[in-house]
C-alpha cells in the first residue's frame, strides 16, 4: 500500500478546514456568539446603572517576590474608572467598565472590560459575589504597551451602592519576582 506524503495529508486537512461547509458552520457559530455578546454589552451600557470606580491597592506575594524587589514595587495603585452595571432577573451583576491606574512599576495601566458576578445577599443590604472579569489592557513591561486580553477571577463584598472587589493574577512561570498579585478596587453605583 502506498502512503501519501505527509504534506499531502496536511493539505487534505487544510482543504477540509477551508471548505465552505466547514467555514459556514464555524463562522455561523462565531457570528452568533459575537452577536449575542454584543447585544448583552449594549444592553448593559444602554440600560445599566452608572458607576464610578476607585482603584487603590496591589499586594505582591512575599513568597514570590524578594524583599528587595517588593521594595521597588508600587502597592498604591491609585486610579479612577467609569462603567455601568445591570442586575439580571436572578439578582446577579454584570458590568462594563474602563479604568486607568498606576501599575506596580508606577506606569499608567488602562483596562477596559466586562465583569459577571453571582451574588448572595445574606443580610439586608450586604452582598457577596464571585465571578470573573475579561477585558483588554496594556502595560509597559508586557508587550511594550501593545494591548492584550485578560481573564481573571473576581470576588466582592458590598453594602448598598458600595462594592469592594478583588482579583488575583497568578504566577504562570517559575521565574522569581512575577505573578501572585492581588489587585483591589471599589465601585460606587449612582443609583
């Protein structure tokens, strides 16, 4: 039995992936997802409650960073942001936001994103949340300020219109002095 050259098998696979029926299936699914996400973000922006965000503190894990490196890092991540949030029929929270704050190296770091939290209301106006945030940011020390996507866990505790959030940037390499950073910010809802 004669075997096809490896490049021929690769060519057949590429032809299948590029075929109109394969493209239609993939593109239709992607188009539907993008349309649904766009409608959801537009709904939050058009119908949501306006918010102001205050950033303030970054914690660098002492087990990940040397004391000398931590001494050079900025833990006061002061900044401001604006956004809108919407509480869904189940009492959960979705938000869109834009923030600018001082990063660990005292450079301006912008972030534009979406957040989703499942909320619990144990007593009165007290609310606790867990969820995620996804967005786009840029940093001078990562990709020379070329924007890149982020997806991070998001927890919160709030009372009435005020909510305190925390997220965690895990260590992804074994090198010293990076990762395991907690970032805290707050939101005040105008309505």
